[in-house]
């Protein structure tokens, strides 16, 4: 049994283990968080959710990069780097999801967002 097949079997066997939705708040530290994505998905559904999230981030960084170029004549190196990271991540995820589909696996997704509100910088 392949690693992925064994992982799928173990997760299916333990699928009654449910993670509670959390919403954390600590006003003293200006932290807050929530579950953005949570649940079991088919590989097709997981592919749609994940590629939509990654594509949205790619559009954000592409727009930011273009704005930097229009304003200064230079691209944003952080956005360029992030674009490459996200493209590589999307490629790897699609490969992993194709393998999971071949093994007839379900996919459990959990994506948490944690925010920390910072004081504005005064110039």
C-alpha cells in the first residue's frame, strides 16, 4: 500500500474525529483568528477551493507588482518572489490532488486565518 493510500485509509478510518470550528480572540494582544476553510472534500472540490485561493493571491500580487512598476518604474521584488512561490505551490498541489484522485481519496481541508492588528506607522 502506497504512503498516500495508507494515509487515506487511516483518515477514512478516523473520520469521526471532528475538529471544532474555532474563533479566537485576545483583545489585549489585538489578535483574532477564524477557520476560513474546514471540511472534507472530493479531490475535484479541493482542487477548486485551493486553486481559487491561490489564483486570487496570484492576482493580488500581480496587481501589486504592476502598480509598483507604474509608480516607480520598478517591479515589487516581494510580489515577484511570492508569485513564483505560489505558482510552484499550485503545481505541487495539483500533482498531489491528481495522485489522491487516483487513490480515490477524500481531502480534509483546514485553513485558519490569524490576524494581528498593528498600530499605524506615523511618518
